């Protein structure tokens, strides 16, 4: 008998029929001789709908975050009850538990709380009594009993953390695709499902645009060594195993190609080349709560230089406003320039640590396709370039082919 944690995302429980489909799968898993904890998200669109409602009743100010959590936690609470009912209707025995009832304790940072501790006694007792435990994703409670939520996509974290707490034998993340792909299959038709990927690669791919799971949940899994599988809730195909790095994994140089659209570039030309300039620029950006990506500073000439960085295009107006205020302090000639309509293509793989020539191969593939590279950044396991947005799909395809990833 194995102890299994399954997680079903919003689309997988998106309507009554799909809830019945999940209920059937959960029940089958139990009937095969296992104990099952099933974590569910809110039905697709529900969390967004609740956020919209909150804004409508509170147009004058951001809704109070404590109340947001009370509100948002209802989405998952609905799904656990409905799924438990469906399981019971199919002849199984299920009970639903909210995050609080399941012993998930968090800090007090409403709307993006961190799990501090899990006391899974209630979960274990119910499993031992022969129940399927339907566990509400995305939520917990503070030490003083306030309801909290774990940030968007937080049901993944609930599943991974509960799997760690009860020492589950298996953790399965069910979603609407077959697993993690070498690239977005809508863009690269020849993309194939990855059988095994390391936590680090999964995190890099997520941060460069291939979002399959909440990043925090992957970080948590890495920290606590929770091996999990991403699978499709609509079929029985094997998924992608996400796990610690193993020696064999390094033989693949590039695991996947990610693309991220809607990027923008900010350039400050002719800034004075003296200490404090970058601090002033990026201080203003961080004050405005803007996350930036690549930063490039040119070699200085005659005491002046240029600095460019990229960010999400949605943040561009905020960034421009923040920088206008500091431009006068950056030297007499400093001017601000911005460009949207750019996108990022990244290749990711832990094999890059031990193989050389990855960047050269990527740039050659882009050159052969006459695609101009505007910026470049690298990390130990990633090489990323900025290209014109209109060329990003072609860029992804030629790079995918160059690294032998085509099916
Ligand atoms: N319902 C929450 C969200 O939409 C949590 C989740 O689905 O994982 O972000
Ligand atoms: Mg989700």
C-alpha cells in the first residue's frame, strides 16, 4: 500500500463532469490499494472572478488583504466539498478538509503566506479510517487562526508540502497537459515531453516563461527532496518526473527552450560613469516594485556609458515614471529610451555546466535564420537572448532544432 498525494488544477475540476472525472480517478487510485490525499484548486476562472468581485465592491482602495484571503479561500473550499460529494456518490468514502483543518500553519503575510509548519494528524487519522482526504489547496491559517492564502498557483505548494509532511510515496500533479515539454507545443510542433527534469531546470524554465507550476512549490520540493510527477488528468500517459539532479542528466546539454513574450527594454544613454549611478537607477526601479530581468552596461568612453535592462512590457509606464525623477541626477547628457515589442528565448539545461559551445551554437542557429540578437545573458544553466517579438517563434524553432530536441 502506497501513500499518494494527487493535485488537480483548476481546468481539471472546471465543471461538474470534470469533477466527476477526477473523483473517478481518485477513487480508482484508492481502490488499487493506496491511501490518497487529493488536493484541488478552485474551478478554473473562480479565483479570478472573486478578485474581480472584490475590486468591484472596493473601487476606492485595494481590498483589505485579510478579507481577500477569507474570500479567495472559498474557491478551493467549494471544490473539495464537490469532489468529496462526487466520490461518495460513486460509492467511495471521502472527507474534505480546509487548509486549517488539515494543520497547515502559515505566517501572517496575507495573500502570499508561507507555510511554516504542517501538523498532519487529522489527515493521517482520516486516511487510517479508510477515507480519501480531499484537501483544499492554496490556503492555511496563522497561529491565531486567521485564514491565509499562499499566492497565485498555491495549490501546487499545498500538494508538495503535504507530500513532504506525510512522507508520501508519490506526489502527482495533474494538469491539462501531458507534462513538461521541450518547448511550448503550440509554438514548436516538434516539441516533445521531457521524461525527467531536475528541480533547477524546472525553475529556470518557469522563470524564463514556461510556466507549468508555481515556482515556490518547485523550490519547496527541491529543498525537501519531494520527487513529483506532472501528468494529464484527462488521459493515462506517463508524465514528467521532477527530481533531484542525477549524473545521467548532464549528458543532455539543453533540456528545453523557453520563450517569454511581452518584454520591453529601457536604455539610459550617456550616463556619467561614476559610483552610484546604477544604484540610483535600480533603486528607483525597485522602489516602484518593478522586477527586472537582464541588465547590460556598456564599456565607458569619455566618462560616459549606456545602461540597458529588460522588464515586462506591462511595467514599462511605471518604470518610465520612476526613472524620469532620477534622470537629472545621472549626468547632464543622460537620456531615456524605451522599446517594447521584444521577447526572450532561453535554452536551459544542467548539461551546460560541463559542455562548452552552447552559446555559439545558439547564436549560429539564430544567425542562419537571419534573426538579430539584441541582448544576451547567461547563467550556469541558461543562455538567453532578446529578439524582436515578431521573430520569437521562429527563433524558438531554429534553436530547438539546433540542439536536437525535435521529436
Ligand atoms: N486558485 C488559486 C489560483 O487560481 C490557486 C491555484 O489554483 O493553485 O491561483
Ligand atoms: Mg493552478
